[in-house]
């Protein structure tokens, strides 16, 4: 099932996606500022499912986030083509 554009359930936030099965995936920037050097991460928070089962959370470096984005786009293309 495609959930692109206006077919996607509304989330109220540009940084979140709600899947067709009801999971909310939030993508945000996290900045930690220790005295010696700041650390920035892209976070993914996959919320609870409709049955209340816990989700998962990950913090990625900028390079890891780009690698994940590339893989997601590749897989989305294959899903659209039915490969």
C-alpha cells in the first residue's frame, strides 16, 4: 500500500510519518553539548504499534543517516516497480 503525498495519514508534524499500520516514526536532530566537543545525531523513534507493543529508537551519525536514506530510497523504488 502506497502512503505517499495526500494519501498518507496526517501527522501534524513534518518530522513524523504514520505508517498504514499505525506506527508513528519520528525523525529529529539531537544535539548533545559536552564541554570538549558537541555531538549531533539524527534520531529515529519508531513508536508503539496499535497493540501497544514498544517501538525502537536509534541515533545515527550524519553518514549513517545518509546511508539509511539511500537504502530506503533504493527499496522504495523496488517496491514501486514490484521487483
